[in-house]
């Protein structure tokens, strides 16, 4: 049986349904003078926003907030219960700017044990088990600390079979991440390289896919003037090249300015409403849309019970 870890417990992967693969519901990265727009802690408004996603036909959100970025797994559980959406939460780390200071004082074994405890027993005393491991790299570089975090994540991935979903800052360093994962023995099909649509380079996406990795086309909703026609072109090109199985779709709308309940736009319902309509009007088939948002997440996040 293939299952997925959600904040309400394990479910059959078949029940995931329409899934956004990289979002943020409750997050607080610190440094409010720099990241005030990314402070999402108003539960009333967050639940309102998640309900908009549910009303649009959405069923699952992969919540990609890691350690030291305001992750709150009990909040995700409350959101899930209040709205009926399934939430997959993360363990792991962001890029170096957000890696906790204690990371430098602990051994690899100690950090591995921490992540393994979260995955096997639950975060803190909540019993909530993550369904994905996060790593991150900085703009146009992989620092020594980030490389170490990747090595730790790779070990944990091979021990648990959980997928890895990465932050590629501004879409950079994806090929370098891919090379490192291959050297560390991680199966490419269990890795989503995130934000790689930002450069709007179809050849870059197809190169990543050709290596067996999944591409996070996850900055949908940034171009309201052209209605994301460039992103749709990228998706069509990747599909036409035979890589539909490698596409993961989302909006990464972890800012108040992107969420309708906070007065922003386009909101969590956008991908399933306006963006979907624009895709269908521009030549993407309904079954292709369903394949990307249902079949691909089920494969990537699914775990085979032994």
C-alpha cells in the first residue's frame, strides 16, 4: 500500500487529490523589519484563505515551512480540521540565512537523529509526522553549511524514503543540487527542485527533467498582467518534450501580498481557477492538468508501506 504522511495522520496516496506542491500557510521567518510580508500568523485569515483553495476544488497542500522559519505543525493541523484540506508538513532546513545557529554546534549524527525523530515519532510531542524533507541553497552558490544540510537530508531520505523538496534561490543552483544528490545516492525521482521556473528558461527545465528530477514550476500567479502566459508556455514545452511526469505545480504564495484573505492577490484558489482556465484556453489538456496536479504529487509524496 502507498501512503502519505499528513498532519492528521497517514492516508492512502490515492486520496491526495488535487495538490499544490509548495505553499506556506503559517510561517514566521524572523527579522520582521525585512520579512514582515512573510509573517503569516493570523489563524482566522489563514483558515479563510485555505477555505478558498478548498472551494476551488483543492484537496491537499504541501506546507514547505522548515525548522527555524516559523513552522507550526499544530496550526497546520487546525487548518486541516477547519477546512477539510489535507496538509503535508516538512522537516529539514531552508537556505543558510535561515539555518538555526545550533546547526553549527551539533554533529551530523545529532541532526540526523533530530530529523529522524520528527519523521518516525512526530514533531516535538504532537505526533505529527512530516511528509517531506526540505533543503535550500543561496543565490548562485551552495555554501558549506548548505552542502552539509544536503548531505544530512540525503542520508535521512535514504533511511525513510520521504521525498526531498528544495529551495533553489531565484531558480539558481538546481543542476549543482542535482549533481550532489546523485553523488549522495538519492533517487532523482524523489527530489523536487523548487523555483526553477523563475528564470523562465524551458531548456533549463528540460535539462533538469532529463536528469530524472522533478521541476517545481511553483511561482504561478506573479504575472497578473499577462495572466501567466509565459509559465503556460514553459509547461507546454516541458510536456511536448515528454517530461509531463516531472512537473510539480504551485504558487509558493507565502506572503500576505499574495493572499486574498490578507488583502493581496491572486490567492490560493488562483491555480485551480484563473490559471487553469488560461492553461486550457492555451492548449493544455484537462487530463494533462489533472496528471500534473494529481498523479505527480501522488507518486512523489507516496511511501510504500513495508
